[in-house]
C-alpha cells in the first residue's frame, strides 16, 4: 500500500505540472492610446467639406471675439475686422462664396473664395491645405474694398492725412540714420578704430547722442525706440554711435534697408477710430509699381504729450 500511495502521489504531481502548460494562452492586450499614442480616426470628409469647416472656424473666431486669443496662442498678428464692421456673415456651403481663381494661379493656394460683408467691404478666404482643422494654420483672410469706390483725400481725414505725411517723410530719413546710413562722415578715423565723426545728419551736425534721439523721437514713440533701436544704436559695446573725444562718431555700416513691397497711400484713408491712447486707421497701400491695392491695412498713431507718433516702423 505504501508503494501504491507513493505512485499515486507522483502521478498527481505530474498532472499538476502538465495541466498548466495545456491551458489556452491569454489574448494579447489591445494597444491603447496611452501606450502607443492617440488612435487617429481617418477623416473621410471631402476637401470641400474640410474647406467649409475651416472657413466656418475662421468666421466663428471673429464673431465670438477669439482673435486676440488666437494671436496669443500662435504668437502672430491677424487682420482685425475693418473699422465699422462688427461681425462676418455665416455660411452653410461653399456655394455661398464666389470663387476667386486668380489667387490660385502661380501659387500654392488650393482654394480661394470671397463674399461681400456690406456695401463697402468684402472678404477673401485663402486656403493652402484643406485639413479641416484650424483655419489659421493653413489659411489667410483678406479684407478688401474697391479702390475706385473710395473717396480720395476724404476731407473727414485731413488732419490724419497731414500727420501721416509728415511722419512718413521724417521716417524715411530717421530710420536709415539709426542704422548708420545716409550720413556724412569724416574721412579721418577717430581715436577709436572703426569710428568716424558725424559731420552731417540731414543737414544737422549732432553735438551729442541726445541730439540723435530727439530726431528719432519726433517720429517714433520712445518705447518703440528703446525696445528696437537704442541698444544697438547707442548702448552696447559695439554701438553704432559713440561720443568720442567730445564728438559724435559713427561706426562703418554695411547694413542696408530693403524697401517695402507696399507703401501706405495717405490719400486712401478709408476709416478712422479714436481711442484714449491711439488712433486706428484703415488705409490702402501702393504696390511697388504704384498701383493701389484693394487689401485694407490697419495703421496706428500713438497719442503722446508731444503729439502723434508712430508706434512701429511701417
């Protein structure tokens, strides 16, 4: 009996060792989005449906006041609604827009369509890639008017036109000076290598760096100059200007200023809006061939105790 019990025990032990090996293997776990990244569902919408969704997204951002939020998120500047326009018409189909094939010629624009906002303004939507997502990552919006329907030299904006004309004329002189250009310099090098006395700056001979600042601050706001020009022009070790032996001297400059492809045309101010610290102007531009462009540009004049100033270079 003892031998039989021993044999039975061995058989039971063998079964215990064999049975688990015969058990049906468990199925592999289904990959989850957390482990292998998000599961992306295929977008089965047509390009037209994606384009419509993107344009509706754009219109919604304007009509719900989200433009400043989008600008902060994308770190960019978007076209504001034209002065006097408070919202954009909603659309339910691309058929609500007029195709604009001219914008697609010789460009990477995949869709271009427009509609009228009111009797004066219209909007053009340009899409580069129909993703169906955010309009702003693959699209551009243009606000336009017909230049032929704009009152040239509108007397309502005479004061602004005169201010702009004066500031732009000074800007074309002052801006190159800050880069060390369009100056008359001595042919004799100063006691500091690479610096030459400034003999004339637009007919004026500066006696100190403050004289140059006075000229610049007649055009631009001081904040703009401090943040964008003064450090490289006056403050750093290799500044463009230095006072050496009691004379204002300028370093040799190899810089150039590229002319803008478009220039503001002060005769085509469309609308103006006053605020406590600035004036907003909607204005048209000239192309580099002199043609008036239909795209509305927003321009600002800062109000200062000394008068109107440009808050940036245009």
